[in-house]
């Protein structure tokens, strides 16, 4: 991956990440969508449902946080 220069500084990067994360958390906590019956092909995990996909997003962010720390 090559950085695209989308963010000019840490504050802009963090604000965008936080807004995206908060939106996903709100969706996950309030959705009435049937997440277990919506599937997709993940490049590593194969066929997963939408709930698993949302959880993988959280794990991905956690992994990067630990790398930064």
C-alpha cells in the first residue's frame, strides 16, 4: 500500500477515523438488519456474514492501535 496523502496531519487522520468508527459502532448497536443473512467474500476469511465483517473491522483497527502503541 502506498499512502495517498489524503490526510495532512495527525489531527485530521484521527478525526476521520473516529467519525467512521463511531458511525460503525452506532450502526452495529442499533441496526435491525439481518446481518447473519448478508454475506460477502472476504479475501482472507472466505465467505463471512455482515456481522463477522463488522467484527473484523474492529479487530483490524485494534491491531493497528497496538502496532502504534
